[in-house]
């Protein structure tokens, strides 16, 4: 696996994690206004995150340090 591909996988995971957090923070009044659209968007965001997490698990060990560092930065 190239370093560029590994970085793309890490970046995708970080972006999808942030999108999942953002979709979780939608006010209830906004979500209730269009519950079907909200549910559909939330499901798409979750599936993107789930796929990114699965890709992250396939990273070779030497790139895991980069992944953990990136994840630590968004959780701090």
C-alpha cells in the first residue's frame, strides 16, 4: 500500500467521523421538520463512516501510528 493511499484512507475516516458528529448535533426541531430527509441523510453519513472505519482496519501496521495520531487530534 502506498503512503498516499494510506493517507487518503485516514483522511476519509477523519472526514466521515466529523460528518457523523455534525449530523448528530442537528437540533431536534430541524430534524423533525423533515424526518425522512434527516433519517436518509443520517443513514448515508453513518454508512460512509462505517465504510471508512472498515478501510482503516485494513491499514498496514506502519500506517496505524498516523491514523491514531489523526484520531487523537479530533478527539482532543
